[in-house]
C-alpha cells in the first residue's frame, strides 16, 4: 500500500517564474534572484529544467 504525499504548490506564479528566468538569462545572478524572490537555488534549478533560460514562456 502506497500513500500519495501531497506536493506543495509554488508560492510563485507561472508569470513570476518566467520573469525570474528571463532576468537570469539577462545576466542577473541566480543567488540574487533567490534572495529577492525568497526561493531556494534548488527551485531555481528545477524551474530551469522545466523552462530553460532560452525559453522563459514555455
């Protein structure tokens, strides 16, 4: 028997994540973005895998 563990919803909207990725692509250090938006570098890396810096909208 396996129980499903609920996943946390992101505090950031898709639009905010797209903006963050766009800023990172334009040269803003990821560490600065993490501090500004209150996220971990792990989240930044995970979102970059979902939406690479070259394509912040999808």
